[in-house]
C-alpha cells in the first residue's frame, strides 16, 4: 500500500509539471517570442483558460502527499520553509499578473505586469528544479526527522549543504530549459503567424540546451547521490524510465513541422514523464534521503500513514481524481484549437 501511494504521489507531481509546466514555460519565453503588446496578449491567451485549472493538480498533489506521508510533509515544510514561501509568492505574482494585466488600458501598466509574469515564471521554474535537486541530493535529516537548510552557504555539496549549491543550481537551470522548451511547443501549437514561427525557432534552439543540461545533470546526479547507482544496478529494468525521456526528446526533434506540432508537444510531455519517473525510481524507497546518516532517511515505510487510513483514502482519492480529470478534459476540449491572432487576455 505504501508503494502504491508513492506511485500516486509521483503521478500527481508529474501531471502537475506537464500541465502547469507549459504555462510556466509560456511565461519564461513570452518576452522572447512576443515583441508587441498584442503579441504578448496572444501568448497569454494560450494559457488564459487553463492556467488556474492546472494549478489544481499542485494542490491535489500536496494534499495527497500530506495524507499519505505526514512526516515527510512536516519535515519538508519545516526545512524548506523559506523556499516554499518564495514559491508561494511567485505563484501569487503569476496569477495577479495574468488577471491584472487587462484591468487598465495603459501600455505601461500592461508592460509592468508582463515583466512580473515573465520574471516570476523564470524564478518558479528554477526553484522547482532546485527543489527536485534537493530531494535527489538529500538533506541533513536528524534522528527526529527534521532538518534546517540555509538558502546557500559555500555552494558545495557536502554533509551540510544549502538549498542552493552547484548541483541544485544545475537542476534549476535544467528545469528552466525543459519548461521553456515545453512552453515554446505549447505556444507554437496554440498560435499562428509570427508568434508561432518564433516559438518554433526558439524550441529548436532550446532542444540542444535541454539535451546538454539533462546529460550534465544525469552525470552529476549519479556522482552526488550513490543511491541512484544502487537502485539502477539492483533493478536494471528501471532504465526504461530514462529511455522514455530519451524517446520523448527525440520525438520533439523529429516533430518540427506544422502538421506535427501536437506530436511535438506530447513528446515533450513524455520526456518530462521520463525524467521525473527516473528520479523517483532512483531514490525509491526513500522519500527524503538523509545525507548525515542514511538510517535517518524518511522512507515509504517509516513515513506512511496507517494502512487502514490509506485504504479508505484510496477510495476518496479515486473519486476526486475522476472529477479533476473530467474537469481538465472538458476545459482542454472546450478551448481546443488556435487562439486568435491578437486577442486580449481572455
């Protein structure tokens, strides 16, 4: 039952990154592919109907994590208090920027919120990547399952690292590139005209950056976290997850025409799926690895809720996910197709 809930949490996080990842990516690239106020509004219109619904999956994932593994939730929010607060403010700023942009008919007003939207999107992508890097690298958990990390110290990976070190910064930059590519493919899929062409050209350049950064991050991950080598050595079938990521990236590269734009975006989603499941497989059964003493690590066994509660909760989780999935399907189905050439925000 504990392993099942670990997989469910991993699924929730992956769905969130795939869905909210493209609208974060759209914010990252907005100033690069849109030169005028109308073009920036066109980029926003590609995510306007769906961005808030995408973030439902973040709430659902956090709720699932809290229900299934309460000690992990408590330790994570204690040790990562500062970065989680920063992430919360970045999410708020993105939402405010999208909603406030069209309230006043002023070019300066709209430009201000466009800059805030782009900046918050960039920082959010970096912080999400750094968060994943912290989970893979491990944290200085004590015997009671708690830890504290400064935002940074000397940027080295040792027994007492900061939230930001050379490895987690690399993970943040890699996440920024991955989500920027994901967002570029979405914007190209949903727009027409010059914005679409710029997004396609940018995706072609970003693909090379993603490949190089993913390779560098993979090598660094195996060097920083020995558990990854042990996990893949013990179960070689786990290499199917990196293979999925590679196949997705190759699919993106081969989908460079107008007729294959949807396939390119779906391949980008597959590559994100492969990357995240590779990380999850590599650290399993650990939820949060202790760098000081491996026996202090939070695992699916010592951090899980009672089995009875997990069984009952699974019923309600299935009901909730059916409703959330149905809503997501309806929204994406209803707003399918290209956006107008130069619309306002909505």
